C-alpha cells in the first residue's frame, strides 16, 4: 500500500514535469511591434577589433577541471583524504543496508507464507500428537517452534500418568512461559540486524554533513591560497561537499523507509503469533481440565 502510493505520487510528479516541459517547448516569443508607434534608434558603429596580439590565457586555477568535466569519479579522485573516507564509509553503509533490506524482505515474506500453511494444517482436524510428530523435527519457523515448545511441556506433564488437579495451575503456567520464551527468542532472531538500518538512517546524514563542511573548508583554503574567487577555483570543493551530502541522504533514506516497514511487518507478525499462542494455551488448558476431571 505504501509503495503503491509512492509510485502514484512519482507518476503524477513525472507527468506534471513532462507537461511543463512540453508547454515550455511550444512557447514562442512575441513578435516585435510593427505599428506607427515603433521607435527606432540609430546605433553607433562597432568598435574596431584590436590589431595586436590578444592574451587568451585563462585566469584562475589552471589545474581545476572544467565544469562540463565534473563527474563522480573526478570528484572522488580530487577529494581530500577525509572526504574520501566519508565517501567510502557511506558507500559501504549503503551497500550493507541494501543487503539487509533484501534479506529481511525475503525472510518476512517466507515467514508469512509458512505461518499461513501452519495455521491451515493446525485447523485441519489432526490430533495434537500427529501435529507434534509432523513439526517436532522441522520447527523452522516461529509458529512451529511455539507449538512444539508448548506441546513438549504438555507431554512432560503426562509422563507419570494424568496429573492431579492441584498440579494443573503449575502445568498451565509452565506451558505459557515456554511459549512466551519461544516467542521472544524467535522475534529477536527476526529483528536481528534491523538496528543497523536504524543507525544508518540516524547517522548517515550527519556523516555526509561532516564531509560537506570539510569540502567547503577546502574551497575557502583554495581561495585564500590563490587569492582568486573564480568558479574554477571554488567549484571542485563545493561540488565534492555537496556530493558528500547526497551520499549521506542516499544511504539514510532507504534505511529509514525499510526500517519502519520491517518494524511494522514484524510487529503485526508478532501479534499474530501471540494470538495463536493464547488460543493454543486455552485449548491445552481445556484438555487439562477435562483429563483431571475424569
């Protein structure tokens, strides 16, 4: 739903941009007036071109790249060592963030599919013993792990025959604790590495800002050293500083977006898991009461 809205907003913005470009291309300048009110003025003859040799030596920093030659690679190669370190750190953080994003996307999707299959099998009418034999050896997702942990505690209560009625509250409490511990352990496993996304989202803009400040300081140092304020002198430092800011945002924005998405998805999945645990606990408690009453 969120990605659909973002795609729709981007599509509308792109359509507006194309429409504005088309309108600008079709716009023609208004013709000059041709009526009687038109005023004319005689222009002076142009000044003669210089007859001597003209000095065309460019002013400013001769080793500064032309504006049309500025690229990401040239910005990186000409950057200060501190700014290069900032670039490398932000690129590595962005790559690792995308690796976590892809991994968590696949993991959460797999857990949802397995949860649906498990619930379908659980409510298919099989007995608890048959379900335990089916999932005990391959409890590879949280629902199966919660089920097997609860039923394992249940089976231990009947190792020496039906329990006495006075022992039922303790058995129910142990079953609930076993499921709660399993839920906590499985949830922590699913949420692992999400803290890195939160860290990147919170710190990457500031790391990029540090590179920006350092690049601007280099620009002012070049101005002070050469006593020249032409664009060729200040452009490289400003360009690399702005590029550092862009790299910080490039690393932070996806990390923040997907961190919030995964936290919401995992929260809904955990709520679904806890609801199953409560329902299964009620089923086991009812069967315990029935066996103790016999």
